[in-house]
């Protein structure tokens, strides 16, 4: 069974940094693209970033380019999202998901990031 | 950038009735479209991919249709557990994704 568990969320001030983690189990992590998707309070889903199986390709939504970095450690079955220069508009629940056939097949339960002074 | 527009924003339906949700793309996405269901406090769940293929474990009352720019998700007979928010998502621009803004299906 696919299991994804996010961690690392919390309350930070504007301009600060945060690193999210996603621990994967129940599947061969190194065989799949992975993604981060966020959801601001009361709002819809917004794709954030995708990363290829070996980490050689990374793609981002325009609003986070230059501030967020997606990475992975296949030896640790873990996905990461380094978030720098955080803004109030980055406040959201952040989900990691496994990509299968280019759609998000298995999702974690999310971790809440709140950016506020 | 491909913009996905869902309608209506809210759909009021009685249990047992049919629900029809629409999703329109600003340019053709071929059949590279998925539908997700999200219940309050839960993560999204994949329902449909390839515009019309049900994901593993998804009941037959859920069906998807369309190609190009116009897509439909139909729930043939709404069950109590189907009241939720539904999102369409294009992956024709892979590895970039775009989601629609969602349609909330509520009890009438």
C-alpha cells in the first residue's frame, strides 16, 4: 500500500525558510516521478513542483521559481521541498503525491505551512 | 499557460440523482485530463485519468468523457459519500500541471 507522510510544516515569519519532507513507503520510490501540490485555506489545489525519478529534472509553478527547491533522496525514500523567502501567499497545506501515468495517484495527508508575522 | 475552468462552482443534488460536472481547457489538452475528489480535511483522491479511465477501486457510477477542450465528470446516482469537491487537472503540458478551481457537490 502506498504511504506518504509529510512533515516539517509550521508557523514562520515572512522572508524565513522551511524544509518540508515526505517519507514514502509501500512502493519503489526511485521508480516514480513525485510532486508537491498545495492548497491555501478554503481554496483549490495548486501544483507546486515535480521531480523526475533520478532527480535530474525539476519543474516549478512560476510563483515559486527561484524560491522553492524540490529534491529527493532515493536511498532514504524521501522527497523534500526547500522553501525560502516565504510569503504570506505561500500559506497552505502542502501535499506530496506519487505520479503514475502523469496523474497523482497516491497522496499524503498534508502538512500545514503558515507564513505570518 | 493552460487555464482550466470548471462549472458550476457549486452543484446542489439530491441523493440518488445524477450529477454532471464540466471542465473546460483554454487550449486542447487532448485526453490528458484527470479528475480528483476531495472531502473536507482529506487529501485528494484520483478518480479518472486519460479523461475516461477510472482509477483503481473507483465505483462504476463515476464516469468521465470528453477530449480536446471540453470534459465532463458524471456521477450516475449520488451516494452520501460522494458529496465533496471535485477538481479537474490537465497534464498535457507534462511535466507541468494545472488544476481547475473545483466544483463543490452539495446535498440539495
